[in-house]
């Protein structure tokens, strides 16, 4: 007579396996949450940089004034002429000024929450470093330069996820800055890095 062989896990083996899995998840979850928060910071900084680069490229292409407007309004085409700029706006819109019609052409708009989790006070926050020259709008001329003699810098932080890792404070997050020079150069930099010869430094 043939014996039937039953393969499987015993109850003890299953409990031990689940206990090991629970321990690994408990150890790895905080690191995973930090990884996701840093990814959101990077996505927001890159999104703003892409918007600024688009506005600058459109200004050069059209040989005219093009703006990137930070706003809390929905950045859609029907609002291109009535959108309200906001220094702490979560969304942005690129629009081009048309002198012949005294109105704006819609180029592109993006919600802050797209891909970055930037949903207001509970998410990633973009703060202008120099608020005196910034009214919520970054304007480029037909030469690709800002229409201001002073550049602007934006800090990208995630306060609800933790402190930024800086020279003074060691936090879990690598917060970033987005810098725009008066000549129109746009780049992401890391305020944690202070070495003069490091291209990532601010």
C-alpha cells in the first residue's frame, strides 16, 4: 500500500514565521516612512524646478514675459487671467503674457499633490526664503532672465514628517532648496552641504 505524504506548515512553524515577519516590519517601517518622506520632498523640489524651467523656456521661445504663479486656486485654463497668486500656494501655473490681447495664454498647470503628497499644511511645504521680493509669481523675460535684480530661493520642507537634517540640527529628512538667480539659472541644492567645491551645496 502507498503512503500519502502531507506537506505543509505546522501551527508552531506558522506562528514563528509570523513573529519574525512582525519583528522585521517593526524595525523597517520607520526607515520606510523616512524614505517615502524624502521621496516626496525630492518630487516637490523637482516639480517646482520643472515648472520654472518650463516658464523660462517659454519666455525665450516666445521672446516675451512668462510667469510661474504659485496659487491655492485650481491651476486650470479657464482661470488663466483671474488666478490668485499666493506666496504659500500649493499649486502652480505657467502662463504667457500676450500684449496684443492684454491677456494671458495658458501653458501648463499642476496641483501640488500630484506625485509629491503636497497637500497644504499637512504635507510638503514650499516657503520662499526672501518674501520681500516675492508676491507668489516668478517672471522671466524674453532673454530667459528674471525681471528682478534679485534672485529667489525656495525651501522645501515636510514639518509633519520630521525635522530637516541641517548643519545645526540632525533630523531624519533631507530638505532641499530651489534657487533661481537673476540671470535665470535654476537648480536644486542641499542646505546640509557646506563644502565650497560640492555642486550640491547652496
